């Protein structure tokens, strides 16, 4: 490809990504069902922004968003996932509820958002609904991504639907059994479809609008011809929305068999809308001097270890640990010597490299994480005010229980991720 045509394609991808990013922003507040958090959560938000602005080494602000991996066990074998590849990157297991309770007691009043997924299949933790309930009690907006390819009892489905989960993302990369199983190895297409139908039916039966169900379709070369078919199927099977996303196809990141390497090399979709390299190229124009993750977020693994962000999975890249039972404070970990050294390095105060995964990480050059979080907090606030007004009106009118009705319009395929994964 010539340099000019590559640049044109990158600019087009950038324009599409911006337009759909705007649309995604608007639909975000509808996904949240937020309840106003106390004023100290907002004071903490301001403090966090101040700390990132001055490049503070030691931080006082509590996190605004957390990723919590309730398990790193998975029954599927996706070939570009370290868990699917059964890499021995750390012991496998389920998080203790006790650890999560400590974490939420310490920082739950300040956290706005919680992702209940990272490197495993969250529904394999049999107590995941209890984790979500604890988050909900602190008015935290929660999201879960699941392969949903597992048997679920009616009781489990009811528990999930009534847990307070806001958004359920179902990883279903295909509109037929054959294409689906190309990436989601060991996944059962019919089972996933049937589970979506059952969750949707349970929502109706229980009078619940949430969790909003999003069918997430990673677009590969082998399934991109099914985009229209999936869009047509989505409403019928009970999904509230469908998103089409560019997959990572970096086969160099993992040790793969020669056959897998060859297969993956042929998976780049034809459409530039779903080519991660083009999207990243478009974003890389804006280079940032700090990483918002070091100030506003962290990823907690099932074993209580803390990673600087949700792109790392190896134990050697952890920054510290709150302990399997939450023995150590979160704020103690995020102010330990590793965290401070990395913040100093990003702020330009430290000349010598830090022995950390952040030293060569491309993420801060691709995305402005702290701006993303700020935008989410603003949407959360607008959404919570609107929801409060709507509850007030429903109280006066004695109306139904639904804070947000499902739109009859189904969204068009979108190139942009709703939020970074
Ligand atoms: C590692 S998975 C764990 C959660 C759950 N097991 C699932 O698959 O939804 C986290 C997210 O990464 C997504 N994912 C998996 N492989 C990917 C790839 N090659 N590129 C981009 N996202 C991917 C999944 O669809 C999911 O939304
Ligand atoms: S279903 Fe999710 S966790 Fe399991 S192998 Fe696939 S991407 Fe990894």
C-alpha cells in the first residue's frame, strides 16, 4: 500500500471513529442508570484531575474506575487470549468476596465505574452476582463482558438480572455456528443465543431494563460478511444493541503454533473500519505525556494483585498487591515505590528508566485515558440528574418502574469501541 493511500485510509478511519465515538458517548448515559454519588466523590474527581495536571508522584485521590477480574479461569480457547492459550502467566483461581468487600469499603464511595472482567470468564466465579451487588450498593456503574457459552440455571439468570449490573456485553463473534467457533474455540453458538434469549426474557418477566445487553461482534476477515445478518438477528434474539469492534491481531504477543500464526495472519478484515492498526495510527497523532491509569484507575486480579492497567496480565508486571483477603490498603499500593517511580518518569522528574511494563507501553500515545474517564464522569452526572428527575415524575404520576425504555431504533454498526478494553 502506498504511503498516501495508507494516510487517506487512516484519516477516514479517524473520522469514522470520531463520529461513532460521539454517538457512543450519547448512548453511554443510557447504559448507565446512574444514581448520584455523594459530593465527596466529585471532590475526589477534582483532586484526581489536579494530581494528573501537576504530575504528582504521591496521590491522595481514590480511583474513579476499577477493573476487577473475579476469575482468570475460562472454558473457551480463543487463540489471541493468554487465558484461552492456557499460558502460565499466574496461578488460576476465583477472587474471594472478602477481598472485594475490603476494597469497596476503602474506595467504593469514590469509584464511579467498575469493569467486572479482564482475563477470565466472570460467570465462572459462582459468586459474581454478590460482587456486583456490593458495587451497586455504592452506586457504582458496572459492566461485565462474558462469552455466555455456559449452562445457566433459571435461578442464576434471575440473580444476574437483579444484581444491579448495568451493562452485559456478550462476546459473540459471528452470526452462525461455524464462523463463531473460528475464534471462540470450544464456544457453543446455540447456547450463547439461547442464553441471550433467556436473560432478555427474565428481564421482561422481572420488569427490569438493566442490564442492557450488548452483542459485541469482533470483526475478522472470516466473519465480516455476517455483519448485516448479525444486525438483523440482534433484536430478535433479545440483544438491546450490537457493536462491531476491531480485534487485536498481534500474533507476535503470544507463542502460537505455526498453524495459528498462519490463520491469524489471514484474519485482518477488509474493511478499514475494523483494522486496529489503522485506528491506532489515526489516534497516535496526539501524544500524551502522562498515563491516566496511574492516577485514576487500576486493574485488580483475582489473587489481589494490582496491575497498572488492564492490558497486562503477567504476574511479573504487577505493581503490588492488596492481598487475597484485602490485607493491604489500595491507597498504600498505588503509592508504593514502583508507582511513584513510574509517575516521576512520566512527569519527566526521573531520568533513569524504570523496570516496569509502562516503560515501553504505547497506550499513552494512543489514548487519553484521563479525558475518557472525565467524559464518562460527566455523562454519569448528567444521567444521574436526568434519572432523578424521571423518578420524581414517575413518583407523581405513579408510572412504571422503567428508567429508560428500549429504543425501537437499532444502532448502525459502529467502528468505535464504546470504551477501551
Ligand atoms: C479476555 S476477555 C474476558 C471476558 C470474557 N471471557 C469474554 O470473552 O467476553 C475481555 C474482552 O476481550 C475481548 N477480546 C477477546 N479477544 C480479543 C481480541 N483479539 N481483540 C479484541 N478484543 C478481544 C473479549 O471479547 C472481551 O470483551
Ligand atoms: S472467552 Fe474471553 S477469557 Fe475466554 S479465552 Fe476467549 S477471550 Fe479469553
